[in-house]
């Protein structure tokens, strides 16, 4: 065998590296730029670059001269995976962190394999089924490794509440002895602060637990969206005449206007982005690495490899993103996260090798 026999696998590895680096750059912006804005910036930039490329190659007409079926597969798969899936993933990584959201989201090779069995494009093998079980177990470990206290304020303990309450009562008694008028004022203040200690923090803690569930749920929904997108793109590449570059150009150009409309309709209130030159520049760089280069490599991988193989290799992106998020984003890791990530990756590679 020569290296040409592994063009799809090599492209998928390159795509995984690009996706991992791109997501770390985007996560570095935190909540400054909303997922709607991130998608709009990166997809619009990618669309412009692809238009310039196909125009310089003189293949604009052939790029958009597709059958309705292939066009639907390409545009529909990209909309589900990139516009919907990636946007939900950005929300998820903001809630629970990139190092946790990514290993959960990249369990999508499992879903891709199962869907392949259902539609008949994959054959059942015991080794792959073991891989499926490992992916499920790994994702579970990653999920339970997430500490709520890392996401928001720590819930006040009973001792903290009692101690602060006693301090407030002591302060009130001292002031009451000085003046009767101050007695009323300080008692009211004591009552309000005591209520704040015992009642206000708990709802915030519950809200953070809600964010935890939303983050994990969002990562799982992302996996489902990436699965559907991958399968639809693979169906498009069953047409042997379809090439990676024009196919990628077509699908990105089709979905970029949709991402712009979503951004324009959502850029208000709490979803209003706080743009800065640095933030926009970083999103542009992330778009060049992830959406443009990564997307093109992913399309080439699908052209030369099966959907489950491409998905499995691309799912190795957390091996790039997790260390980078720890080093540059200062995210915390635990033994459960490390073991869960390793088990998930092991299951994914069983799926690809057999």
C-alpha cells in the first residue's frame, strides 16, 4: 500500500487538528461574541474565500451546476452540521467548557455507525460494537467529571450561613444599645442580609446546575447534528464526479447567508455581541483554520473514505483541543475527564479499525 491509499484518513487527521485549534481560539473569547456572530463571521469569510478560489479556477458555473438531489444533500447536511450543530456546540462550550463539551460532542461517530447500520451502509462487527460501548462509557465519565462549582458560584455551606448570621446578629445588638432609632434600621438591614445569605445564593446555584444540564444536552444534540450532516455529505459523495473543493465551496456559499440572517435577527438584548478588533480578528483566524481549511479537508476525507471512518478520525479533535484549553484557557481537568476522553477515543478507533 502507498500513501495514496490513505488520502481520506490523512485529510481527516488534518481536519481534526484544524477543528481542535479553531475551537480553542473561539472559546478564548468566552461570552464576548455570541455563537450567532461567530457562525456569521467565519462562514461569511469562508464563503468569500471559496468564491475567489473557484472564480480564479474558472469553475463557478460547474460548481453550482448540480442535480437537485446532490445540492440538497450538500446544503442540507452543512446547514444541520455547521449552522445548527456548531452554533449549539458554541453555546455548550460556553456553559461547561471546551475540554468537557468536545469529548461529548465527538461521540457522533457512534451515532454515525448506528445510523449506517440502520440504512444499510455499514456492516455489523463485534469489535465496532465494543467501540460503541466504550464511547458511551467514556462520554458518561466526561459528563460526571464536570464540577458544578467550576461553572458558577459555590453553594454556601450551612456553616457559612450560620457564621455570617451570627456576625450580623452581634453587629445589630451593638448598634441597638447605642440608639433606638438605629435599632429599627439595623434590624431591617440584618433581616435583609440574612435573607440574602440563606435565600439568594441557592437559586443561583440551581441556575448553574441548570446550565450544566443544558451544556451536556447541547453537546449531545451537537453530536446528533454532526451525525446527520456527515451522513448527508457522504451520500452526496457517492456521486464519483463530485470533487471536494467545488462541493465545499457550494455548501459554504449556500449556508453563509442563513448564518447572517440568524445573527441579524438575534443580535439584541443578552445575545448582543461585544465586538472588538481583537475578538473579530481571532474569530476570523479561527474561521480560516476551522471552517475553511478544516471544512475542505473534511470534504476530501469524505470523498476518499467512508462516513464512519471520517467521523471517527475527526473525533480525535479533543486530543488537540483539551490540552490546548488547559494550557491557554486555564480550564481544569480531573482524572475522570482524562480517563473518559481516553476511553472515548479508544472506542472511536475500534470503530474505525474494524
